[in-house]
């Protein structure tokens, strides 16, 4: 694993001085360096000066530029100010003004999930959909040096052999069966990507990737603290490296990074308690929740009278009525009036507009069963609430439909079954390392909760024809069930490519009548 500090924000005075020096010297060599550059205190090359200056805005009458200038010229004082305000007074939001950019390389897909659970970070990840992979994987500490390391390496080799063979078979199939499209540059690129996209279901969760990360200091500190409590040694190592690198730059902002007992011990104790409770109340085998590739979407709850709540919020936000009166008016509207009010609230929305915040009062909670490949996309919707179980081989696997076209389906299932068998062997001794043996096709159960505003945004991305087939199928069923529960609230839920068609007034009427 490699963690590289790629950049962080600096006061504009420092940036201007460096720019001026480079322009004056031409080459920027030390012999020609201008006095403006020589006057910079090296300690001022820290985002702490910005957070310290902004922290004083609420208590100091000076203009903000003066506060920034004082922080740059007296960094020690700026750091003391940060420590007092962030940790003494508890105003942690001040740390959000310091921002870090990080390159993270040679990290497993499994550990990437642990990192990206921080919803306020920004992540751009190496895509297995567009990049052809070689033998890129890690042997986790939980397995390295154990009697199972050899079996683990053999399983990774089998997964990667299946990946390569399937990619080549699909590429040949597309080249033969879709020769006209293949003959064009764009068509060939799309089909090559489609082959990579499906072949990757063979790859294990130990496969390495890389990601560019942007986080503010507050989020970074919380991420390091959370990773310190993660059961994966790889995730804990990542947290330590993040702390080592970033605390040197901003020691006054990144301080409390030790694993909290709440995160370390609570999950263990809850599992023990639930084991005892289940022993006292055996589960009927007939109602067992293993789901070998059965239904993967279930709307488990939605806001009671959700459409009425949204209408009341629209009325409340565009009148001088209090909530009780707005709610009464919404309740008394006829179906035609409700529909007309909802259509008016949506009529000028374009595919690039977020719905008004009133739609956040309608919420939907789904239980989903998703493949690792599908989850890699689902986790990007960080404004939603995403509660995950561990990957579970008893839930079956997701098999790309294209595998039938090239005779790879049975081999893929055999590979996944062998991966699951190794999972069980590892789980018997070192449970934290077992999941590394599973593939992108293996599945997990998650709870996904989103309000209508976020779910409409989700639909624009995931129902679009360019969306990957696995998450598109998931989104289709989610939106179908959401529209069944709240048809008028969800009337604009569609992919970007079909939005204009359903946005016509007549189409909006037909969807709700």
C-alpha cells in the first residue's frame, strides 16, 4: 500500500508569492529567487493558517484578509488558536477549512470500501470497467504466512485466469457477432469496455486498485479514528499512514485518532448478545433468509402519507401558513389539485436540477441484495444511508448474462463455489481475512434509505442507458416500488436519457392518473 500526500490548500498570499517569484526568475532557481519568496515562513505552508483565520471571524472585527495575514505571519499562534477553538471550545467545523488531497495505491477493493464509508470525502477510483487488469492483488496480513496462504494464492490465480479467459472470449464474441460496430473506433471501445465490465465479476476482493481522495481535516481525523477500529489489518494500516502523513502538515487539527471502544468493542458484544438471543429463539429453517439469487429488492418502509407530507412542505415553504395549517390544506386538496400542485413544483426542473428540498420529507427504505460489483457503485451515493452486512456466500452470486454467450457461466459458478469454500476455511481461524477470498460476483445484504430528492437523483444516473447493467437492474426495481408507493412524488424518476420524454406535461399527468 502507498499513501502519498498529493496536495493541500494554502493561503493565497503564499501562492501569489511563489507565482511572482517564478515569473521574475524565469527558471525559479534559488539564485534568482525573489525576496517575496524568501520572506515566506516554511511553517506557513500549511492549511492550518486558513482554518485559524476563519476561526476568528466570529469574534474578531478585523476584515478576513487581515485575519489571514496575521495567521500566515504567526503560525505558532495560529496553531494555538486552532487547538483552543477546535479542541478546547469544541468547534470542530473550523477544521473543515483545511483540505487534503491524497493518492492511495495498491489497496484492496475490500479496504477501499472501508475507506469510502466516510460519506463526506471525495473519491475518484481506478475503474475495473475501463482498465484491463493484470495480477494485481494483495495477500492480507490475516493470511500471509499461514497454512492457507498457498491455497489463497492458488484461488487468486484461478480467479484471474477466469477473468482473462472470459475477457478474451467476450472480446472475440463481440468482434465476430457485431462486426459492423467493432469496425468503428467508438463501437470497438464500447465492446472492449463491456467485456472488461463483465469479466471483472471473476476478480477477488483482494484485487488492488487506486483512488484519489479529497478530505477536509475534520473528516480525515474521523476517518483515521474509524479505520483504527476496523477489523481488517489493511484498513488499520491505512489509517496509520494517513495519520503519519497529514498530522505533520496540520498537527493542530488532527489529534484524536485512536480507536474508540464504541467502535471496537460494541460490534463484538452485540454479536455475542445476538448469538445468545437467537439461541433462545431458534429461527424456523423454512423462513431462513438465504437468498440464492432470488429477489434482490424489497421496499421495507416508506413515509406514511409521504405525498401529503411533501405537498404540505411545498405549501408551507411558499406561503405564510404554519405547519398545521399547511398540512390541513394539503389533506383537503382534491386529487386533481394535489396533482396540479405537484406538477407545478416540477414543471421547470431540468435533468440537471435537484428537486426542491421539500421532497426530502418523503423517505424510502429498501433491503437490497447486491453483488460486490454493484455495491462498488451503490456506495457512491453517500447522501443515502447505507447499512451493510458482511459478504455472505449463502446469498449466491450474480452471474453476468453475457457469460452464457461464451459458455463461461458454469466455470464462473465453479470458481465462486471454490472461493466460498476457501472463505469458510479462513473464517474458521481468522474471520477478518475470509472475505478477501470472495469475488466481485458474491453478494451482501444492505439497507439503503434515501429521501425522494436523493432517489430521483439516483434514478437519473442509474436508470440511464449508459449505466452498468447490474446496478441499472437494481435501480429499475427500486424505482418501480418507490413509484408504487408514491407515484406523484416520484413522477420525475428516470434516467437522464429518458427524462425529457417523461417531463412533458401530458406524460406527467398520465403517470399519476
